[in-house]
């Protein structure tokens, strides 16, 4: 019997990736293509939906090369929660002052709407209870308000369709404007049981969106993985090199796809504290440019500063809370590339790994090991250097986009050792930020016993080990490195009806690869380090208060 396949497509911040995945969750082939990012102004980040779709098509054709079209049973898309703007004819509408119509996507990390987000928060509408009490500039309502207030003629008055990027992709694939509950509930304030809250949109000055039963932002919804329309349209099938009618699953935000790709794995035989416990004892961390912390519950839990609870946003029928850090991989890169010893690091890494292309972080991890005393943990090297990591604001649990970063303990020297220690302190700060989120979730009622990591940073052994050490929890890494793509493929598998539910598909297709246990001897070190970490926040707030005085 011929093998059947599902295609998963992941649109990340800077690239499109695709994978061909078997029914058992084995990745047969992958492809990656870069996509453009423009920064027309500070904190303005934009992309092109046309380029993104074309790149998706190229990647899918690459991974399905050599496979009969009839063997591909379904396709699923995930993407960053960026905002796509189209006109009445579904053509791109510009989202920047330069007026370039191809640049019609306001990226997830675009913080141009910080002032609008603060205004929405101060209004205190009831919908804020589902986003941790604070509206983030990374959500869609403040971005929409910014477009109306700043680009009314060029953008707002021309726009007929505002879509989350994942929903744009499923529309391009099928012609269906049905929106995924994942996007609408997590980023748009939609409530599955009540629908849109007209009072909220009116109160913030976006009453225009009520027209035609909210047609501009979507009035038909479904759970992730639900089959959309009649599958791939004839045009999309030709673009992607697949059969017309191939099942298309309702999309997910990229972090949520990563959650599906890891959190439901069968853990029997690994002696983990979450074994024989419900899936609610697990938290998925999707670690890349930023990091998302995904925890699910059977009943709604309200966590201050953490997004949610969102019903059916990741696993149908279950509530999701989503914490996050706005800059993780991006912060590590910023710290390393901005250091005076960066050029020396590049030279040393090239000399050490001339053939196999090992990256700079692998070299830094090795360098830190050589700096540690014999038999001593690398972690202890970070005892006198401390970082507050919110260089791009705090998403959770403080929900303050205006926070900035801090480094305490810098010496006058700028050697390669100094760079390595700053890199270490940055990872430790990110891990303590995760602990901060975990503690907020536990206080609200979550019982999280195991972390499940995926994404680019999960391939960094030091990052993974320090997260285990700082949180005191075991970390599970997936069998397949491309867990986000597995999650996207789960959507296609579910839509094809080869599996009866998302839960069944992710249990069969997600698998444990490696378990990293915490070093119990470092517990007291991280308890002390955490006290310093929280004092940095207190000082940050104190400095802000002093400087705001007139």
C-alpha cells in the first residue's frame, strides 16, 4: 500500500519552511526559503503577502518533488500573527507611509501601535480579561486603530479585508474566508460562545468594523484543523503543484503549531512527572526569534499578564493560556553581534569548525565549558553578571511593552571571555523570565510538571539545559527537529479525516526524542539568581518613575 503524506507549511518571521510528513509523523523532506522584511521606520516592520504566498508555493513544490500528487492527502498552514490588508478585489493595500502596495503586512513584532494599545488598556473594557488585562501592541485591535488614525486615506478607506496571516494563507489555498478560532480568539478578542463584542470595537473608535456583520474581520469561524471549503482551489493547486481538492486544515499561529507538534506526544517509558497525568500538566515552549509559552486547561484560568484563556485556540475544546517573551533568539543575537569581540568570535569559530558549519553559539557553548573549573557547572560562571532581558518590552507576565533591558556587572574589558559571559547571562535571564511566567501560571491554577521545547533555540544545548536548571523541570525535546512543521502537518491530517481529531493526530504524529533533566545541585544558585532578577525589575520601574517626574 502506497505511503500517504501531509504537507506542513510554516511562515516564520524571516522564512517560509515546508515539510513532507508521513502518517506516522516522520519528516521525509524539508525546504526553506527566505522572505523579505522592511523596516520603514523605527519599530515598524512590514512584509508582502504576495511574496509570502509565492514563497510558500516554491517551498511546497520542492518538498513534494518525486511524490505522486495523489499521495498528498492534506496540507496545513501556520504563520506569525501578522496583519494582512486587502482591498475589495483582494489586492494588497499598503500599510506604510511610503505607499508601496506590495508591503501590505504589519508584522507581529511591529510595535508602532504602542500608544493605541495603551489607550485600549486604559479604557478597561471587559474583553481585556481574556488577554491578561493588558492589550499588547502585537495584537490586532491596536494595529487596526493605528492604520485608521494614521493611514486613513491610503489604507483604511481602501481596505475591505483584514486577515491574520495564517487565515490569509488558508484563504489563498481554498478561497474560503472562514477564520480559524486560533487567530481570532488569541489576537482579535473574539469569543467563541458570544462572537464579536460590538461594544468593544465601538468604544475604541473602530465601529466601522461592525458593518455587514463584521465582514472585514470575519464572521464565519471554525476550530483549527477543520476542513476548509472544497480543499485546494484549482488555482492554488496549480500554484502549489498539488491536486485540486486536496484537504486544507484551518490554520494556526506558528507558536500554536509548535505546541501541537510537541505537547501531545506519548511519554510512556521516559519516567516523566507528566506521565499518567492529563495533558494539562505540560507546557509547550516554542523558542525562536521570540518565545511563546503555551499551557492548556479543561476550565478557563485567568492569569494576569498572560494571554487567554482562549477556547479551542490550539486544542479544540480546551482552554489555552499563552505567555511569551518578545525577544529571545533575537536578543541573543543582539548581544553577541553587538559586542566588541564579535569579529574575534567569528574568526575563532571558523578556525574551530572549518568544515561542518557549526554556528557561533556552538562555539560559545564550548568556550564556556573551557572557562568553567573542572567538574563545575557552566551556570556558575554567571554569578556576577545579570541581565534584565526585556529589550523589546515585556509580554508576560508584566505585560509592559515599555520596559527596557538592563545589564549589571559589566567589566571594562571586552574580550572573547566577556562576550561568552554576556551570552551566558542572557540565556540565564531568558530562563528566569520563563520561571516568572511559570510561577504566574501556577498561582492561577495551572499544574505544570514538564516543559516541551521546540523551535530554533531548542537546538541549542546550553539554552535547553539552563531552562531545565532554572525552572527545576525536565525538558522534553521532540523526536523530529521540525516540530512546528509537524504541527502544521497535523492540521492537514485532521482535515483529510485520516484521523478523527486533533488530539488523535498529534498523539500519533508527535514523538519524544530526548529528555533533559535539571541539575538539582544548582537549585540554590538559581534561587539566588532569581532574587537578583526580580530586583532588576524593581529598579527598572523605579528608574522609569523617577524620569517621568516633571
